C-alpha cells in the first residue's frame, strides 16, 4: 500500500495557519489555507509524499471539538479552497490523510445544540449519552458522557445507526469532494470496534487503497491493526524508546522494543514519530541537541512509517508544559540547516531503497551507547549504526567491516556508505 512507502508530514492546520483560538460562528471566513499551499515546494524538496492533516473541519476551538463534519473550519477557509489544495497536493505526488474525530463532538455540534434547546423532546438525545436527572459544569440541566473528563467534548453514541450513518456519509463526502486518501482516527483506542470494522469496509469500498491509521497510546496494537480494522497505529512505544535511549545512554531500551514488536507485530507497518501535536518537540525532549540527526536516522531506518511534525525538520523547540500554542505554532519558513538537509537525505533513501521499508530486521551489535542493525530485502542489504559514545566502534556483518566514529551515525546500502553524520 502507498502509505507503507511514504514519508509523512504531520500538519496541525489551525496552528500552522495562525487561526484564532475560538470560532465566532459569525459567518465570516478566514482564507488561511494558502499558508499551507506555500509549503508545497518545501515539502516536495524535502521528499515528503504524504500529509496527515490534524483537525480541519468546523469546530469551536482546537479542532477536536467538531461542530460540523461537512464544512472546513471557517478560520481556515472554504470547502472549495481545501478541495483545490488537495488537488494541488495530489498533482505534486503527495497523498492526503485527514483527522477523523468520531469518538466525540464539541458542544456547538448541531445535534447537541438541539438537545440543549429541546431537552427530552430533542430527536437527537440518543446520539449521545444524556442524563436529564443531573447537571453539568455548564449548567445545561443535564449531564453527559465526555472524553476523559473534558466536558467540552461530548461523547457520541456510536451504537446508534443514525450516528454511524452521519459519520460514514461524511467520509464519503470527504472522498468525493476532496479525494482524500486516508483517515487518522482520533483516540481510536476508545472507539467501538464494530464501528471501526464498518468504517473499514465502507472506506475500502470507496477507495480500495484507502489507509486507516489509529491513535493508540498503549496496549496490544493487534487489537486495532488487523485485516478487519486498521492498517496502522501510532507507535508510542518506540516513540518513547527512541529518545529516552539517547537521553539515558541506554540503547537496550529501543532495541528491546523493536525486538518485541518484531515478534508481536511482524509485517505490520506502525506509524513512527519523534513528536506530534500532543507532546514536546523532539529538540526539547532530547537532552543533547547534537544527537538530533542521529535520532532521525534511527527513526527512518527502523521498521515503521516515518513521520515529521511540521517545522521539526528545522529543529525548533516547544515544551508541552508551555501549553498547546508552544506545540502547535504559527508556521514560519526557516532556512535549511544541517538537520533539514539530513532529513531530506533520509527521505531520499527511504524513497530509493525498499530495504528500509520492507527489509527483514536483524540486530548486529548492541551496547549502552551503540546500536547497529540490518534491514535486508532480496539483493538490498542496508545497515544502520548509531554511536553516541566517545569511542569508535567496529562492526562486522556478512564479511563487511566498518569503523563507526564517536558520536556519529553511518548508514550503508550494499556496503556503500549513503549517510555519514556526526554531532
């Protein structure tokens, strides 16, 4: 499938476009999608061939509080403008994945507004989990189930056929209008499994190569990634293992996670990332910023679908304890630096050599501050070596020998060095 061979770029549209914090719902449209349009040449040059857009449909504030599944957020632009953007991306060889927020809606969602106005007489009461014998913090005169204590997110009743019909018709509309290529399911670990199965069958009937990615923070990924449900999930286990292996100078952590996943999820391409809209930027999380290039080399060469969170290719920082704005900034274009050029090279390697995508994983040498492994596919034999120690390390693999200098990485394909970075 196309997604397995892609270099993803994750954009949080409301942040990148500098949208207002709150939607006034006053009928005015801000034409901000052009700011994404301006990034296309950069993305092509970087080697990106798929974009995952965070929430882009009409919402109250942060995007995950949907008000209308059939309308682009008016702080971003119009449906026609997003359609034109998707067409331009496709014409430039870039696939489009959008956020499908199906577990909950915002308090301004039209059906929930009807419940607020008509209470027990609303025909949409059973779209949610309403209790009219109690109250909530908004003093609606009733309570409702929300998402993890966030009262601005009203949980949908996915067991209601009318709710499912509304959501599936929205997916159909997105495919027919914007020609999207896949969905990232927000909090997929919370979704009703039968609904995911129905979504799987329906979306694949619209596009046979439609890609379904799920947000999974913990647990057994096989529960969601299987032939009846999702194609991939967010690999939070290796996300944590990658950067903490550097911070703790303990490469055994990430090596253990990869070995475990190769046993449990072999053949499944999980979604790899070093940061996203919910966690601190990797340049902030990493104790030694000089290791950024080495860490990206690790992510791109280990099994998985690599993803870059917008602007992290320039090495920008942002801490979660500083709030959402720090993680989801207004976009600026920075000059290419060593990190940007290194990521560009990694994208090119991923596009050129299928061993980095489908190659069998084999651990070669492992020490606290050194990790070397191979990815072998037919005649392609790729080797990645990461050395964060102050001493050179020697490797020997199938008759091939090399010395990896201190605080550096080397990537070899068929015994030829294709990447050589140092701190």
